[in-house]
C-alpha cells in the first residue's frame, strides 16, 4: 500500500489547517501593530514595509510558526501516521496560500521572491511540527 493510499483522519487535517490559518490570521494584526501599521497607513508605507528585511523575517517566522503548529496539532490528533498527517497539512496550507496569492486583489504586494520563500518553507515547517507532535505522541506517560 502506498503512502497516499492509506486512510487519513479528516479531523486531524481540518484541525491542523485551522490551527495554521486561524492562528496566523488572528495574530497578524499584532505583527502589523509591532511594525506601526494602522488603518490610516499609506500604501507607500506598506510597500516600504513589505520590502523591509525586518518585516520579511518577522512575517516569515510568524507564518512558519503557525504552520508548524498546524503540523503539530495534526500529528497529535492523528490516530496513525502522525508525521504523514502533518505533511498533508503542509501541502493543504501551501495550496491555500497559492490560491490566496493568485486571487485578484488591490494594494501593495510583497516581492515575488518573498512569496516563494514562504511557499518553500510551508511543508518543512508543518513537517517539523509533525515530527515534534509525533515524538510527543509516542512518549510514555509520566506518573
């Protein structure tokens, strides 16, 4: 039986993707506030920020953290193959990210290489979270 033929736990996948996306979206405002972004921030200032190394690093770490959290959640909830569930969460999150990035929108955009960096880190971040979650899942209970 191949890797993709085995059953998956949809609950673990949905919870993992939700942890990634909702965590990212719910805390993105804090990242903006940390960099002085408010409702009256001009497009010019936003474009400067999107080119700032400090912001790029912070935003990349922010997104990667929540993707790792999604992989961790999926691995902890999966009854079998926790690492595989985490990788699938990474792939699903990658598909969602590409769909959102290619949808029509207005306003300042990050450089294409910044998006590509984020795409390249999605699956490894989820896998890292899944590795940690699968290790925690197999630890003996203390007591």
